[in-house]
């Protein structure tokens, strides 16, 4: 069962006291109705019921009527009846928003709504396949159709459902439900700004589209009780101002956008995580100048300071063939502080952070990491910039990471070599042979095995064989890691002896005074053998060669290697 519930409240980064203005005076005023829904969350349900009780106590103290619909009684029928005429609805439980790691398609019959009990007889069981049901956006809006999921049709009112009927200008508050404020689940990768925005966009739409005045989602300490108290005691306060006074609100971490689906509506999200978690735990959506009473007041939306961004970086994202002597640098679009070896990190995949120093170009915008030693050829590295890097206004950089891979220099011993191009299944699609008159070099960006080919292969990125794969051997190797050549004396075999050819593609050659006169490439589907009558060096060719006297390469020379050798 995915952990789509926040187990503990996130500590506020900014402490803001609840506004305790006196309740409005007047006789015979109908109390506001606050509905608290606690969905089934397994072992965490008691904790959520306790939080719900705290919210109810705040609501009653502010003069409202509190209606509790707690698991195991939080079925769709009971919740729908309770929400009728509600001014504020608070939901605590599992969240099921979108985007999420479970699929690439938004399913509005189950996303962007509430996780409820299927029946009242399963206790607090939160198995989404048997005891709990996600009643999503379509359910809240009364738009289920016969083609929707059977669980929704059975446990969320079916096609006869006409949706929820809260009071006009009602407020929806999600408390500690995954995805609702933009955040991911605890085990998942923290949300990016764009993902958090999409989640809040999707979650806020159902309530606002059916007459809601505001949407709030909070994982902050005492976030929901404080919001309920402020809304009830300040009917003439703009919702934007209420959002500004929410526990944990931090203008420097805020990002504001127009709501793509609702004219005149805004979305505010806030990355309230620390440098490790870096996730979004507070959100508001609505028309900021609107009030809980339904009036519109003069209100100026605060403008969050701009976030530092990268204007340039080297190496680039997913760059390949990077030199081992590279010194990564970054340039920001504004002056920043806090750049050091603890906030500008270089790490090799599978290893810890590299030792080095960080220097500034002197303008406060460009910084370079100087590794203490050259990087390892063909290794992958990650650059990480932390949120401790801030603009001069104190706005934190969004957590930033990217990878690059280091290239290497290949040594080719003099003589004839052959490069290949392969399909994804290891089938040879092209071949190129060339004879080098002396030892030479070229660059490589990858070293790996290839499907259905024996040995280790380099992808060549420069020179004659650019774009071709070539097999590692004692005559073709990384310059920084030469392969020892085993000296084998010339020999004549009578009778002939067997050679072993490991599966894959091989090329045989004919020579005249060391000049190639013919070649034959062939791919073996399995390890094979053939007879050889001679082993010797060949003029102007590196390595030791076997003269093949049977099979595909009868009459051709093949170089001795770890894939062509005398059968033991």
C-alpha cells in the first residue's frame, strides 16, 4: 500500500501566531458549519482522529458547528450528507493526486479527491483495493459515468451521484494528505516546482469549480487548526491575507501562478522543505481578494522575490566525453552567497563526494569547483547545488543536480583495426576497417558490453572510427589503463590445433607484406571453433596472429585476443 499520508506534521519554518480577532457581533447569526473528514489510514487513523478533534475544538471556540465524519464511518454516503451546506471542509487522510509515480495518466474518477471507507465494517483498513476507495474529482463534481472504474461506481455513489453540495464560497482544506500541497510521498523524490504546481492545480480544481472560495493544503505544524480559526474569526479578511498568515508561510519560498483552468484564480505553492527534503508543504488557490463572507476587498498580492537560477553551467546536463581535467563551473543569473564545498558538490556515481576547492570569479555570480585529482575516465559524475545557496535577498536556490560522464583516450597500436555499428540486439549493421601506419589515439565516451557480442567495447567519438564500436584488446585500450601484452612465440601446428572463437562479430584479414588485401566479417551466434596451422607476428601489424585453416575464416588471419585463442 503506497504511503500516501503524512505521518507527522512538518515543523513550521516561520512561526506565525493564529489571529484571534473577536468573532463578529450580531444576533441570530447562523453558525458556520465546519466538517472534518478523517479517512482510513490504518495504524495512523487514531493520530488523525486526534488532529480532527483539535480542529473541531478550534471551530467550536470560534462559534461554528463542528461535524465529524471519522473512519470507519467515513463512507461516501455519510461524507456527502455531512458536507451538505458546509462552509469549511477539512480532510485528513491518504492523498491520491496527479502527477504521481504510479501512472502517466490523470484518472479523475479517483485522483484529486478523498480516500474514504468502502463500508463501515472494515475498521480503519486502508487497502485501496479492498477496504478503502478514492473518490476523486469526478465524484465530488457529480460526473461519474458508466465507463468509470467499478470501485468508484460501487462505493462513490455511481452514475446517480450528483456531487457534493457545500455552501457557496466554501473553503476546502487538506491537512497532511500526500500531493495536496504539491509534495511527493515521504519515500518518493521531492517534487519539482512544475510537478508541485500541477498537483495543486489538479487538487484545487474540483472545489473551486463548484463554487468554492478558497483551497488550502498544509503539512505545517497546527496548520489546519490555525487556518480554520483565522477564516472563522475574520469573515472580511481577503483569502490572500489569510494565506499570508498561515503557519509556516514564507514569502521568500513562495511561487505564484495563474490558475490555468479558472479565470482570475491564482495558485500559490511553497517549497518549505529543508536542504535535504526540498518539498512543497503549503499551498493556496483561489481569488486572493475574495473573503470568507463572499465579498471582494482591496488586496495587493505579494510578489515573491525571484529565485536564483543558473545562467550557465559546464559540463552541461548529461554531457558526455568530458575531459578528465575538467573543473566544473556554474554561473547564476544574480549575485548569490553560500557557495562552498559543502553546497557545491561533485560526486562520482557509487562513491562519495570528491575533495576539492571552490573559487569565485569575483563577481558573486560565477563559481568553479577544482577537483583535487583528475576525474576517472568513462565514469559518471553528479553535480549538486544545495538550497543553502541564496540570493542577496535571502531567496534559496531550488535543489539542483545534474549528471555528466567523462570521456577517455584510446590507444590504437599500429596495424589494421575494424570498427562496427550494431543494432539494439547486437546485430552488425556496418563495418569499417583501416590500417594505421603507427600507434594512434582517439576519444571514447562509453565502455560497455553489447548484446550478443563477447568482450568489452568502446564507443569511439573521434577520428576514423567516430560513431563505431571497437572491442577492447591488448592493441586497443584506454591510454590510462594499458592491457599487458602476453608475448607468444611463433609456432607451426602439424597437425593443426583448434582455435576458440567466443560468440559475436569477428573479422579476418589477408595481408601482403603487412598490407590488408581482403577481409571477412561474420557474427557467430554461439562460441565456436576452427583449426589453425600457424601462430606468428605479421609485418606492420600489432599483436600475434593465427592463420585459420578451416571454417568461415579459412585462409584468413585473426588476431589473438581474449575472444580468439587456442582451445585449452
